């Protein structure tokens, strides 16, 4: 039965609109089914992996009553090490005598100020003994000569494979502790949780989620601190600065992807799959949907942890919602969101479950704050990109969505973001005024106090993205705003404090990509070979400061006017002419 027949009291125009809406919904449903069926993911089917090896050596930590109760409930064959770190939890417990009798064969050790490091198969716990010495518990419990030979190939040091922490405060104060560690705050479901932990025995592989390019990292340069955005958003503490470089422990990494989304240079890239592969999938998914007659597609990005509730929501949402299933929702950053709009999505929503780590949620919300500014600057409604809220009714702007790019973007992170933004800006006649971005956003310019700048090029030496660079043939300092990530190293490295960061985003592509001359001046040319070798003003200042110095008179004073090569030649000219004079004392 047609819609018009079921609604006889409606006006002809309204009935016609409803019929069209019902028809569009059917078209969208068919288009979504077609797109999902024909858009094949090209993820790496054999990803790089890291391995864990566990032989089931279990450490129980906490008050003696709780660890002995846990020991009495362990699966058969598991013989744990007991470490007492705090007073008895419940001295009046009815089963206290029973559990002590059941575990009488297990000796309980005591250490003060315990410190735990490691992961599945490689846990180390140290603490203070009675003499105040910090010792390794595993070395004490498993002497080297008794340690299994097959485990020695993994580590030369004795270690624990599994840790059940029954103390009041967890030994790992992390949002997501490492695999193989379990903090058990109460005894609810204790048997099941211990059995699940003890099942982690054997060899396990997991994907190596990231790719790290140290050369592109803006953490530090020449001892000057810079960007630390990745350190602030890792819920597993897998990233650490070591000897001036960011390093990632692949065994601690659990693949949340927040570090890759936070990294402004792309030095850390998510690799399960990589951003370009994900972007290629989004492009093909949207294209197949449009080719099949679908209208106003909306992308819903959801990680594995959000799969169940997102599937339930999709069943009640309109058929123009297209799911993009990824390992972790935060692994796709702002460049992927804007690329999706440029590929023709009418809206992008990011699904984050209630159990998402707070650091990950905070990162996504900061990126969304930047996205809101960029959307407004591009002439788009700010609700085009947002967190998915199943209870909000999902109001989405009625702006027409067009596919502005005819092929997927294949550049680096910032190239993809600005290519997508520029396409949207041009299509919607966006603003030409600089945009005020949130604090800490990796976009901006610099102001140079020209009178204070000596063109020493200290800023150029530390700039990780070459946003600041030398002119080349003459003394001068150039700047490209699109390349500036606001790491602050130039500001800190400047001996004259002549540089000030200016957080903003220049929406006009030509202005943002233009090479700006911050300062340029006459070159001092060598008096012997005529090669330009320094700013003339710098040489004049040096001459003034050394005018009365006894070591810089006559010939030495003239050398101040020479380039580095001629200066060396002049110093050794007399010796070269009369080598015998070198022998005179």
C-alpha cells in the first residue's frame, strides 16, 4: 500500500514528501548494503607482531589474608609466590583460619615500598628488605642456576610472568595496566578472575600497532625541549623519553592510537592499519554508497570496544549511517575526519564507549575543539564532526555534502589535513581571517622582534619541520605557517628572546603556504674571496665589542672580516711560508 493511500487526510504536498522520504530511506538502505558488501578492507593480513612468553610464574601481592585466600582458590598446579606488603585486611574474617591452614606450605615474604615494572612474562618487583636495601624479589625466589633454560633465552634475569595485586592501592597507577597484571580490589568473582589470569601461560602474539620515525619527532633538538603531546595521552605509559628521544615499548602498547592522533608531525603513525589505508577505505565506501544511489552519507567511526552498542544503534538509525570499524576509535585523527567530509560525507561521528580511558577521551575532545574552529573557518556547520551521542537525536546540519576529491589522499598527516581543509574551504567560500585555535593546538605563526634578532639561526637549527629556515644565499630568516607545529623550540632556543609563538590557523591556502620573510639584511663579504659569510650587522657588533681587546688587533682584527676558510688560511700562511720557524722555541 502506498504512503499516499495510508495518509488520506494529509495535504498532497506533505503526503508526496513523506512518500519521497520513504523512498529515499529504501534507496539509502540498499546503497548502504551495497557499499558495505563491495568495499573490501585492505588491512595488512599478516601484521608485524610482538611476542610474550609466559610460564605461569604467579606473584600474589597484598595483605597476607587476601593473598592466602587467593592462593587457596587458584587452579590446580599453580604455585604462587606470596608477597606481603600491607597489614591484614580483615582480621575478623570467618574463613581466616581455613585459608591459612590450606596455604601453610606457602611461605609469605615481606618487602617494603614495592615497585613493579614489566609486562606479561617479564615482571620485576623490587622492594626494601629488613636492612633497607632494595632487592629484586624474582632474583631472591628464583636463583639463576635454577631458572629454566628456555626462559633464559627471553631474559637473562629471573622474573615473574603474572601478577595478581590484591593491595588497597594498585602497584600500577595507570589507566590501562600491562597485560598479565590484574588489580583485584574486592573478592567478588575472585575464582573466575584468577583463573582468567592464570590462563595466560604460553606464547602469545599481538600486533605491533605503531610506526615511529625518530627523525620527524619534535620532542627535543640540541637539548631544547619541544613537543610532548604523545606523552600526555598514552594510557599505558608505553612512551618514555630516553636520551632525548621518544621510545615506545611495543609490549606495553595496547594500540589505543591516541599518540598517533596527538603527534603533529606524523612521527608516530598508527599501523593497524595505517592512516592512508583507512582513508582509502573511507573514500571507496562513500563512493560505492553514492554510486548505488545513496544520499547524505554519515560516517560512524567505531572501535572494537564499541562494536556491540554501535551495531545496536545502527539498527535504529536512518540507513544513511555508514559504520567505519577500526581497531580503536582514537586511531583516526582530525585529518581523517576532514578527509571524510571532502570525500562526500555529510557528517562524521566518533563513537567512544564509557570505558574509554580518560586520557584518550580528553585527546579526542581536544581534537574536536580544533575541528570545530576549522569547520567554522571552512564555512561549514560545526556539527559536521562530533562525538556520537546515541541519546541526542543526532541533529546534523542540512548542508549539502559533495565529493570534492576524486581520489584518496596519500600524503603525510598534515598534508592530508590541509588538502581536505582547503577543498572544503574553497567549495564553501570560507573565512579569510586567521582562526583562533584552542590552546596547545599544533597550528600557528610566530612573531619576530626584528630589532632584537641577530640572525644567529639558532631557531632554524632546532625547528623540526623547517617552518623556520634560512634564505640561503643572503642572511635572512624565512617562515612557512603551514609547517609550524607550535612546538616552542624556536622560542626557547632564541638567545635574544626575539621569537613569540602565535597560536592560530590561516585558512587561506596561499597565505598559509607562502614563504614569509621575517628578516633579511646585507651580507658581510669576505675581504679575501668575496664570499658572503655572515650578516653585516653581526660583524659590526663583533668589531665594536672587540675593538679594545689585545688579541684582536692589526692582522687578527682583519680576520674578523674573513670567511671561515680564509681565516684559517691566513692564520697558517706565515707557518706555511717558513716551516722551519715552527721548530724554534
